[in-house]
C-alpha cells in the first residue's frame, strides 16, 4: 500500500484510524496524511484571509496529534504528514488523491457524523471517487481486521472473484464468506442472517460496494450496513 488519507478533526478516534492504517501497511513504507479541512475564509482582504486561515489547536487536539506521532515512531515504517485543505470540490478531491498517491481513505465515526458543512461535503465527494474507503466504528480498536464478509448486492459489477484478486494485493484481509442482499428481502431476516454468519465465522470486517451519488446539502454520510457494529470497507463498483 502506498499512502493512506485520514480526514480528521483530531478527535480521539483519529488514533484508532492511525492504528488501523499502520496495520494495513503490512510493514512496508507508507505515508499517512491527516487531512484537516476548513472552509475558505470569506474576506476581500488578503491579510484577514491569511489570519483567519490560522486556527489554533485545542489542548485535546494537540494531545491526539502527539499520540499519533508516537505510534508512527513505534511503527518504524510509516510517516505522518498534516495536510491543510481549504475548500473542496470534485476536481480538487481527484487531484488530491492522485497527487498524494492515496490507495485507502479511513473515515472515523466522529468525522463521518460531523455536522459542519465542509466535512459533510468532503465525505460525499470522497464517496464519488474510486478510492477504497474504510468506515470505522466506535469499537474498531478491538478488531484486527483480517477476516471479511462481502455483502453482495443484486447484479453487482464487482464479483467475488474480483475481490479475491484485489484484496490480498492491497489489504491484509482474507474474505471467508459472502451474503447476497436481495432488494425485497425482509430487513429483519437479512440482519439475523448476517449476524449469524458474523458470529459463526468470526468476521471482523464487512465489504460493500458503492455507486456515485448526487451531492446533497444535508448530512447523509451513514452507510446502510452500520447496524452490524463492524468496520466497513467500501469499494467503488467501477474498480472492476
């Protein structure tokens, strides 16, 4: 894996994202980019513009960043860089991912649920890009993320055979089960079936696919499969 993008507001769950990124680097050289996104200041004065772009970190944010740097030092193979992003658009996102050579984005629960407009837009635009996205949950520190189940939608573009070729090359994950999601299936029956398979096979990661969506003003960044309480690796369907 080349590099990992971690959008962050420097909440404590950023630490879990860094831990998972180090794990998925598989001991190879990797740069973790902590992206701090801000709105473009609305000012006609260049002095006011530059002054407003400088935002001081709180004591708790500094503590989180310091801990992340300690984890990087211990890893010996990863680097940590802070990237400040002011404003975001689809072209900017594509250029950012390409320029930083990003192979995986990790989204923490706090960032995904953040109500600020700029963060909401960032997640939605990111979801329309082809980069794999790992959605973490609040208990992700307990998981080693090695055994996965693929939640197959009806008529998917990404087949299980494609995943068996794609996943081992990029991630330290083994797919050991799959479940097909049928549109008219009873949600309660489906949830019971998936939970049974998760327990039986010691699943600690779900894999789903996503399609591009229209950007909306309101926050709709939750994935449909968050109810199972596991991290979710979301793959763009056209990667097949």
